[in-house]
């Protein structure tokens, strides 16, 4: 057994309000971010609730770049379930460009409705 530290899968992030606003501007340009709260759980993705002033809250999931395929799979499966009439969260944005406001240096993300 190796003495090396285990690979950190879940990104350790703090999301500033202005970063959350940059993300929300892409899906709801007239909405204002009230705050960002990290949610517990998630072994692979960092999960945050983005509270909005004039709309329901959104969930932000940020995946490590090495596991981008897991984000793609989750988005795909949710789409399949939605297509057969199952109640599932609505994906507002899935982004793997890693270019928005410096947040994505090593991460992929998606935003879904609560």
C-alpha cells in the first residue's frame, strides 16, 4: 500500500457572490444573487445553493476536470428520464469550457433548478 495521499476528487471551492452572479447571468440575466451556500454531501462534486432575489434558488454542481464524463453522464441521464415523463431537476446550464470568471481552472459545472 502506498503512503501517497489519496487523490482529491471533490473540488474544494469557495464561490463568491460575483462568481455566482456571472453564472446566473448566463441562464437568468435579470435575476440577482442574494447568496451562495455550500451544501453538504456529494463525494465527487462540490454542491452549492444559489439564492436569488426574484426567482427560485438554483443548485450549482462543480465537478473536477478529470471526472467531466460523470457530469456529462448525469446531464444525459436526467435528459432521458425527463423524456419519459419522470419528474427530474431541470438543467439550466451545463458548461465544460472552464472559462467563466476563473472558477473553472480545473472544474466542470452545471446549474439546475431546485
